[in-house]
C-alpha cells in the first residue's frame, strides 16, 4: 500500500455528504468569486499536510498523524451516518440515543476538526511571525500546527466543552440546503448576532456544525439562558427551518471559510451577498 500523499484537512466522508447526485461538489471560491465543480477527493487538501517532519529524522513514522485522523474519521462517519438515518425518520422532539462513548468520539472529532484546518495553521504562523518579527516557512508552520493538534490538553479542553454541551439536532426540510466549507466548525454568540472565527471562545458561544445538507448539530454550553434548552438535549428540534433561517446558518460558513464553500448545487447567491457585507457593519 502506498503512503497517502494528499492529506485532507476536511474529511472526504464529510465532503461526500455535500456532493450532488453525480458525486461531485459545487465549490465557490470566495477569494476569486469563481464557481466550479470537483470531486471530494481533490479539494480541502494539501500534499503531506500532516507529515511529522520533526520526528522523521529519529526514525518515527511521519504519517502517524494522518493515519490517526483517518481512523477517527472512520468512527465518526459510522456514528453520524446512523444519526442521519434516524433523523430522516424522526418527529420532533424525539431523542437521538447517544451512548457516552459515541458522544466522546464526536466531541473529540469536533475539537480536532476545529484545530486541523489550513485556517488554524495560518493563524499560528501569523502569531509566530508577530512574536519573532520574521516570517515562518512552510516546514516550521507544519511543525507548529501538528504539535498543536497532538497537544492532548488543548484537544481535551475543547472536547470536554463540546461533550458537556446541550446537543440539539435541526432537520432542514426547506428548499435551501446547508453548505459546508474548508473550515466547517463555526461558532455563534449567544444572542445570535455574531459569528466567531477564533480558537479563543467566550463561554457562552455555541457550536454550529452541518452534518449534511439536511441536518445541523448545535452544541450549546450550559450557561446563561441556554440552560433552558436542556429539555431538548439530544432531540430533534421542534423549530421548523425555513429558507431564510438556513441562509442565516450558511452565512456562518461564509464567515468561517478560508477560501472554499461546498454545496450540492451551484447556487451561491445568498452566500455571495452575505460575503459582500462582512466587515461593513451591515
């Protein structure tokens, strides 16, 4: 078996869920404002992105992290795939049965997904450059990033927060699908007014993650007014999502994306319109 060379910072199983009937993704490049179609295997990825070059000289397997990520993705694909099957047949506010181990696996996955993206690597590189006064080269950026992903204290801190949150699922029966991006874990302020693009989060910010074009997972910290949502923990939300509400959630992916948004259809009109307002105070 050949070693994997193209390492995905957004898992292929996740991207495949947002593909069209032909198995292809519609992609909006928000930097160039270009829309194109591609296979999930060739995007949100870079060559040897997780190669552990800092340990290679000592004889350690440089692809250990990539293999660990692949194993975790396999577990989460099975767990969330079962959720999607159940949720397609449930009525609100029925509850999804989530064993403790599955909650831990998915919480850890969300924590790692937050940390593993190109966006986080660029953030770390920018911080290092500010501290040192000199640019960080690609090799050092990779080492800084992989060390962060392998920092179990950091991963567990996020995973513990997500694991202890109130999980609520929302099913999208509107004509507008949820989209995802190259930085798919998003956060919103408790008053719903602000998206947050940072790994430093206020205690009240809640997680928003599209599992598929039809299902969203929300993780609300058990603080403030969000405590009242405890009665809906692990349930399918009784709220009926309309097109405007879905577009509002999709705006989070526009805000979070480093570059690419992914959908099962070529219409990114609402996303493009929202992108033009970022930074304008609108």
